[in-house]
């Protein structure tokens, strides 16, 4: 078992391993369970172990991060009469983690919650750092709040139930952490699987990178923006495809675009490791869209400062820049990106 501690701004533990339910600090008061139906068996284990009488299952995926689903969960809690000292137990992948945390942040102006991530994406990214939120039709994660859990308990047995692609796409975020921190070991995703002996330590190292950054900048005023590497274009691709493109694949495509921007600005050529990642991931071929089709989604990106969109650009492993970039450079890199994906068989012409 791996144990990490978040110290700022709110202390809480993060545990990764197998057989963790006995390690959970169970708070007093009533409890409700929000879970992804794909992991109902494990979710009911959590409910029984921690005494959650009220249980609501939803379908995971980006549809769970909608205003409709958000309202449904709030109404469920209100109908059960749950008070301010209630605790919400959230079991599922990244979308349920984001939704559940936002529900906890806003129901009765804030209640406690515990996170039980069941996908690689949720383990290394969504469950860490206190970001919660939902999507709007206009874009991804446009509504949300910072709200920190009482603890994160990543039961790695749950990862064995994942489809192979779902397991792999979550590791794109871990790879991204490797680029940010200059950690070559985190760029080595080949050979990792649910039964891999090095998986637990690998995930813990990836989580530790995010913890170190979010402790320094919990509310994303500066350094935490580095964690958005690959997400600017990635989120636009997700929104433009109406979330048909999975998040991990979108970020991988976004990392390749960011690497091309870094190369154009005189940085190291980081396209080879990102292409290795994409070949390993084998996402469904992307239907390429004109640059103009992405502009409305880029214009609503959360990383805008005044009227300028700030791009996270990798210049070398462990050396990144966050800055606005000229439109001409962005379009030129986008054309190169499209051509590279077509040559690699990772995209198809519109």
C-alpha cells in the first residue's frame, strides 16, 4: 500500500493499494453513496463497510457531468433529508469524481465527501487537488468549485474491471505529469497493466507530482496551470466532438500539439515520446476538423487571462512555459499536427 499526505490548503490522506476499506477514517453522521453503475459491486462493498444507507447509481461518462445529473443528485440528497453533517461517498471514475465533489461543494453550501476512484484517470488526476465541476453545452468544466475531500482511497482491485483502452487512457495524465516534472520513469507506460507489479508504485509517483504542484498553488493562481498541459486543445476536441472523443485520448492529441508548439518556440523535440504514447494508446482515429471549428471552444477556455488564451508549452522535460501565442503560430502548428496524425494513421480527413 502507498500512502501520501496532502497538507495544503486542507490536509487529507491519499491511499493506493488493495484492501483499503479498513483504512478509511469513517466520519460521524449520515452517509450517502453516489456511484458509477459500472462498479456497482465495489460500490456496495463501500456502502456496507462505511454504513451508507442512501445510494444513488448513475451511468459514468461525460453525461454524468451535466446540469441534469447535478440537479438529480442534489434532489436525491434533499429528498432524503441529509443534513450539513452528512458525508457523501463517491465511487467511480473521473466524471463521477468531478460531479460528486461539486455536489458536496454546493449541497447545503458544502458537506464532507470521501473519494474512491475506480479508474486510472480518476486515481492520478480527478481525485487529487480538490477541483470539482460539471460541463455546459458551451464547453468542458465551465462550472465548478475547489472542494477538498476528507480522503482519497484508490482500491486498485477496481482497475482490473476496466476495458483495456479505459485503463490505458488514464495513464495519459500520468505521462503528462512525467513531462511536467521531468520524470523519465513516468514516460514509460509500455507494459503497464492492471496486474503489473510496478503499477502501484507508478501510480503513486504520478499522484505525488500532482500533490507537490497543487500544494504550492491549490487554487490555480500560477504553477498549477502547468497541469493543464495538453488540455487546451484537448478540451476543445472533446467539446467539438460532443464528448465522443474520450478524455485521455483528447489529452494525448493535445500533448502532441503542445510538443509541436514547444519545438516551434525553440524547445526540444518532444514529439517522439508523445507519438510513442499515442501508438501505445491506439485511440480511435480522430476525424480532423478545421481550426475555425475549434475557435469557439478555445475562446471559452478557463486559462484565458483578459482576452488572451494562455498555452502551456513544453520546452523540455521539466521546463514549461505558460504564455499567449500568435494566431499564425497556432495555425501553423495545427497544420503540422494534422499532417503528422494522418501520416501516423491516427486521424482521418474530415
